[in-house]
C-alpha cells in the first residue's frame, strides 16, 4: 500500500494552514457535526485507510446512464483534474486538494454511496466520478427530507374542461398526447420506511448528501459540502445527467428520452404556438423550474387580453388624431402659425412658432385621449384579475405537484449556514437546543449593514438621476441654440427633430447605459450582502436577495420615468422669473403638447433596449461559449464521447438559478402596469417579448446548459408580494399620470367650464379656443438681463408660454389665474375618485374570487383522510403483531383447561 492510500490527518501549523487556505481561496470555519443531519454518517478515524472510488474504463456506450455493470444508475457526476498530471511547481497546493477530495469521496462511500471513476476520452487530465444512490440510502433520506410519495391512485373525478367541445381545434395547440402522455394522478403522503409497502417509490437526487458530506477534519473542526469544494477548485463541476441528446433519441433500453421530448414539443421554434408540457417540465427539472414556466405562461396568456384592449386604444387614437380640435389649432397657420412662443432657455434660445410642433401634437393625440383613461382603469382591474387567478392556478399546481405542505421546517438548512453554527439556542417550536451562527445582537448588526448598503446604492442612483437631469438641461440649451439655426438637409426629419425630442432620445439612451452599468455593479454587492446576512434556508436566501435586488432595480429602471411623469416641467416658473437647478441650469419645460410623449419615448427605448440586451445575453452568449469550448476541447479524430462528458461541455447553471428570469419579467410587469396610461402599446410589446422569452428560456436550458438540479418550490416566493405591491402602486401612478402628465383634465375643465359663459365666449361646450386659453401671455420687456434672448425680432412685443397666469397689465400680473385653481381642484378630485373606485373594485374582486378552487379543497381533504387511514391501519397492524405472541399463549392455556374439564366430566 502506498503512502497516498493512507489518509494524512496531521494538524497543520496555523501559518501553513492560513497560507494554503489563502492560495485556495477558502475560509477556515467551525461547523456543526454532520451526524446531526446525515443519519448514515460514520466518522473516518485519523490515519485510517481511505476507500477510493473504483476506476473503470469507458465502455464505448455514448448514451449510457449506468455504471459499467449496466445495473446501477448514475445519479450525479463529479468532475476534477487529476493532480498527478499537474505541474511539479504547484504540486503542494494540488496535494491538499487531493487529500480533501479523497476524504470527501471516502465519506460518501462510508455513508453507503457507490462511486465509479472514469478518465476523460478527450482530456486525460479530467476524471469523472459517477455517483449512485442505493435503494436503502434513498429510503433513509426520503424519510429525512419528508418527501411525499404516492400512496393510492386519485379516485376523484376531475372537472371536465370548458374547452372540450372545441377539442378538434384546441388539440393542435397542445403537445402531442401520443408523445407526451398525461401523468397519472395519485394521493400522496410523507414517506416512512416502516410503511414502505404502501408507497409507490421513485428515485430522488443525491445533492442533499453531497452538500453535507465532510472533506476535512481538524480535531473538532469539520469542513463539508460540495459547494465549498467547487469554490476551492477541488472539483471542476458537479451536475446530474441529461437522459439523452436534445435532438437525437437515445438507443439505450429503458431511456425515457425526456430531454428529446421537451425539445421537440416545447423548446423547438416550430412549437411556439403550443401550450407548455408543465408536468414533464416539472418531472425533468423539478418544481422550481416548473412553477416559473407555469407563471410565465399564465402571465403571457393574461397579457393577450391586455394587448388586444391596448391595441384597440392605440388604433382609436391613431384614427382620431386628425379630428382633434386642439391639434388642428396647433397646426393651423392662422392660429398656431400666429402664436409666437417664448424661448425655453436663456439668451441662446430663439422665439419660435407654435405650429412647428404640429407633427408632435398629432402623435401626442394617439396616446393622450379618452381611450387612454378607459385603458388605464381597465389595466387596474386586469392586474387584480391576473393576481387572483394566478393564486387559484398556483393552488392547483401546489396540489398536483405535492407542495401544499412544503413548510420551512421541512427545508434543510443551507450548508453555508450550517458551517457557521457555533452558538446554541432553544428552538421556540420544538423546545430542543440547536446551533445557530449568530446571536440576536449579531443578527441585528448583519441586517443593519445590509440595509445601510442598500440605501447607499439607492442614493447613488438618485445622484445619477440628478446628473442625467443636468445633462438634459445642458443638452436642451445646446440643441435649442444650434438645431433651429441649422437648415437640415433631410426635410422629412425636420418636423420631428425638435430640441425637446433630441434631448429626450439622447437622455433616454444615456439613462439606459447608466442603468445597465449600475445593475452589473450592484448585483455583486447585493450577493455579498445576502451572503453576509447568512439566511438559514435557500428560500430565505432567495427572498432576501430578491427584495434587495428589486428595490435597487425599481429605483434604477423607473426613476427616469417618474422624473418625466411627475417632476419635469412642474416647477419652471415663467419667462421673467425662471427656476434654476443648482443656481445655474434653468429647469427644462414640457413641450406645449405636454410631457406625455416624452414619457412614451422613454418607456419604448428602455423596454425595447432591455429586451434586445437580455436576448443577446440569454441566447447568443451561451451559444458562443459552448461553440468555443467544443472547438478548443475536441480532438481531430472522431471519438465516442460518453453522456457525462457531453454534458460537461455545456454551460454550468448559475448559482442564482431563475432569479434573473423572474427579475426580468417583474421589471417588465412594472412597465406594463405602472406607466400604461402613457403607452397603451406596452402590453403588446410585452406579449411579443414573452412569446419569444418562453421558447428562448426553454431552448437555453434544454440545449445549452447542464441539467438543472431539481428543487422543490411551493410558489414564486418573494415575487408574489412584490407583484401585489406593484399592482397597488400602479393605480396611483396611472391616476397621477392622467392628472398631472397628460392634458386630459385641463381639456375637460375647459370644455365643461371655460369654453362657455361666464368664462368663455362660446354658446355651447366646445374645444375651440383651448390652445389660446392654455397659453399665458408674457411681455418681452419683462425679461431679465440674464434670460433675455440675444436676438429679438423687431415686430414682437409679447410671447406665449405654457401656464395659467394673468397677462401683463392685470393687477395680479403673472400670478395664477382662476383657470389654474379649477384645473388643480379637478386633478385632485379625479385622483381621489378614480383611486377609490378602482381600489374598491380590486377589493371586491379579491374577496369574491377564492384563492383555492373548491375542487382542490375537496382533493386535499380526501388525501388527508387517506393519510389518516393509512397511519391508523399501519399502527393497528403493529399493535396486533406485538399482541400476537400473548394471544397464542392465552389460547393454549384455555385449550388445556377446557380439555382437563372435559376429562373430569368423563370420569
């Protein structure tokens, strides 16, 4: 036996241990004993012989999912580089990695896990360790993890589908039933080994054990977990196997070819119009992936209705843009052509005619009309229906996928949490002493640091908003000075390229770039903060990270939209006394048509740019990386490559999993709901993007990534309350956009009050004269020296500006007039009335629509009843079995007594 076969357990000196640890990028930690969470754990004593994985040659079966014996199925793959093939100079670093790996694998085999190692056929440095979970180990950990398994087929009749009468049409929109068969329905119960005969058993993954098996022991200090070994480069990768190639069926007997079926009926572009095979997705990737695609598909279906209504609203605005009275007045040479507008910046800006914004006013009519008001109210009701119906659908999935009672206490703690448990406390639920990684004071410190860091980054975003605002002011000054002075060669563009539009487009592009840069930086900070807080379960970790990331993303993505909607043009003063930002930059004003068209431009650029950028990241980058990896690794000769090595060439799955997918969709949900009053086409764009998103995500995880580790999930987690918060906020933002950003309320006030007596000269209510009424008069002699234009036409004595103020010569010159107060009162009344009506409607809908369907409640009661019957029958059998010997002795004694009595009678 060589020296390498003996486990080296000597205690390193502190200096040497620290030095080696720094080189490996690993942290010394005190940990809890693995016996507490691994029932099959048995400690390996120092100096004992290390059991090594059996080495086997590849058997030239590229699609095999078994060990070389063809019996034991591969549950997991571990990949590492053979330390003996490394350079001699770094041998001491690699030898410590080797010791850790060997101890880790010996611990696995000591716990009953079976291993088999095979060298790579492409790169001789790589070794693949195949992991198999024997039946008894599966049973043990199925009981430990409270895994629910089938006990009896579902005998309750399902409610017939309302679409069954159209099955001859709808069948083409579902996956082929002959290819993907419907899963059988069972009642389930938590597994118990004592009641094994009642369960329909199935395999589960081995990741729970791998994440907790020890790899190094120094006295009472133990280190464990595959995660740390991956971070320390002891292992290159760890993943479960795909069952076949995505585009070719496996020739192996008994292979389900589920990956091939998912590609053909779900991920392939030709299947874009089909419903998703959610049961197969859940079976192959786990409940967590299944619930994401179920939510995304449900959201997309609900968007169809919103998109239809939004498109109808857009078409209505497009058809009526030429019939708008106030737009006609802007374009009329006798009205808009005669109105001279005041310069919108100091000195360099010139006077300009109102009809120069004719085309912009026509485009504004498309979005700023009565249809927008109806659509905003409709979307407030739609978002409530979406969330309520999703709760019902989610309840159905929870029951069908056995996650109804997936409680926090059933979730195992994260290995990172367990590794730092050094303090004891009494569990408030069980009353048993348990170890935790921090005291109450330490917990407060960790949370405080996290909150402070998040607030700092939010303030950083606010600073970037101020910087972009300053750019807007400076750019508008530059565009106003030069754009109107230059004669554009492209005449068709001359009507559209106004100083306001040029400033808006360039500022939106800069805002988008700043958003993406801050996202990249903050992402790392948020992960570091969450790691520092040390949540107990993976669900806690994801919820904490979700909240931090969304708070940042909310401010980052929506801040510019909130600025345009509620801040721009609201505090500009008037030409004789403008308001300055930082005492230098004059606040920018809205176009005479309002800021709504600029808000629409901002939304379209951010939504469009974000969708394009995300698709490039999700599709192009993984495909290019895989292409480069295969090109670098493949040898000239064609060799037969095993299944595990084919999967190794794919991209590894991100540690955060579906976090970025959810974040992308929730940010989109915010754009669709928060600012939909300014952009009715937002649901249409979101629908088109989601139709691609579903297939892109499906194609990505099916063809470009290693198989994702199946995980349980009861719901969409922290995203559910976030969606509800966005839905509540959307009512207020849309009401305020219509009131403060659009011109709908001022036009209504003019139509009903100021167009007729006593304020107007018209006999009947009309919109004629609205433009003249909405523009105040300013005497150019009242300009200050700092704001007076450099060039003033000799025939102009007054100019107009957008506000409701008294004209020169009035006793209250340049003060707000009666029209202003009427409009503000109408705006406040509109917000209060609309909010109360919509919130009341949302409350009624939420109350009327139950979260859990009645049929699902019946099935849950039936399953609970069957579980109780099962427990009762099992306990009865155990009692009967224990009483059986006593009963036999009693019966024998009774028979002897009776026979003796009979003999006495005979005498």
